C-alpha cells in the first residue's frame, strides 16, 4: 500500500464517521426533545414514551454505525491494500 | 501493511486492538471462525442450563428461578403480541424469544474479560461481533417471515406483487435491504462497543472503561430488543390480512 492510499484511507475514515454522525445527532436531539415534551404533557405515559424513544434512538444510532463500519473497514480491513 | 494498524500495535502496552483476526478452524471444505463458535457454544450452554434447571420441579406458585423465567416469558410474549397481534402471536413466541435471548446473552457475554484467555489468533468476544452470526440471524428472520406469509395465505402472499410493477420492485428490494440492515445494525453496534472498549483499555487500562461498559450493557440489551421487535414486526406484517390496503 502506498502512502497516498494510506493517507486517503485515514482521511476518509475520519470523514465517514464525522459526516455520518451529523444527521443522526440532529434527529436524536429532535426525538429526545419531543419525548421530553410528551412526558411533561402526560407524565402517566412515561413508560410507553420511553420505550418508543429508546427504540427509535437505536434506529438513528444505526445510521451512525453504518458510517463507523465504513471507517473501520478502511482502517482495519482495507480492500485497497496491495493495489496501486 | 496498514499504517494505522502498525501505529496501534507498536505501542508499548500489553493491550492491543484486534479487528478481523480470527482463529480459523478447517473442517473439510468449510472454514470456521473458532472464537465465534466457542462463544456461541458458551451462550447456548448458559441458556440451556438456565432453562433446564429453572424448569425442574415446577410449582403452581412459582419461586426464585421459575418466577424469573416466567417473567422473561411474559416479557417475550409481550414483544410478540404487540407486533404480531392477539390472533397469531402464540405460534411465534418461541422464535422471537429465542432470537431475543440469544442476542441478549451474546451481547452481554462480550463485556466479560475474555482477553484473559489466550487463544492462538484473534481474541474471544461476543459471537454477535462476527458478521457471519448476525447475517445468519437476519437470514433466519427473512426465511421465517416469508414462511409466516405462506403459512397464513398460501401463494396468495405473493399476490400483491402483481398489482403494480413499481411497488413490486420495492417489495423485492425489501428482501435484500431488510436482512442487510438487520445484520449490519447488530454487527456494527457490537463491533463498535468492543472497539471503543479496546481503545480505552489501550489508553487507560483501569477504571475508566467501567462506566462505558455499563452503558454498553444497556445498548446491548436495546440492540437485542430492536432485533427481536423488528423480526416480530416483519412477521406481523406478513400475517396480517392482505385484503386491505398495504401501508
């Protein structure tokens, strides 16, 4: 693996995680604030709201995880090693 | 050789971050990932032993382990009932429960200090840390919801494919995207957990990783819940009546 490929891999691994965490971060913030509003309005529904919140947070989290997976592949299992 | 990996492995510490290294066993033409097999067996042994000894001497008024097992059963059938519906859910409780319990125990097992046991290559970790395990689970989920649809309405299950070619394309695509997202979600989450723990142990070996490990117990449980809930909801969608409009 030459230096250009190594540098590009490390750089794009950082980009993959960084960019992939922007959208889910905003989404999780929205979801959490709405859930807090819902609990404030109806404290008796807290259990159900918390369940739905955790489940949907896990879904949003998985989008970041996809980005993380790309960067892990680039760092530890780079398919471009030995080419070029 | 990878530059990052070299940098990580050349640090003067005993701990190291290992990704994608496996203890391979050759079984005829099949190559097995040894450490995944070992921890899968451990998970199965825990589950089987627990349920076996918990269901000896069943009593009308449950106590201790039997009580706990009944609580777990109520929880699991609650997941199935919420997603599949009152009419059909009983048939699917064993499957959904098995999926949940296996992933749950597997995720939590990964937080044990497995690196104390040295094996020739790679290191012991939770079996869901291996994409093969999660992909197999996702394919089982795919097969089971197709089976659920066929069992409920025979070949009529595929009737809604004939209505519109564009929607049919989307539904065919779903056969690929659903197992993909199920497996990658679980695999990525667990791998990320173990990586974060690995990197932290590399930096600060004592105390600092402990609160994160507690957090990862929570996320491991949530991932098991997500996988089971999604499988149940796919099954539920397959067994609902197809006469009314598809959402």
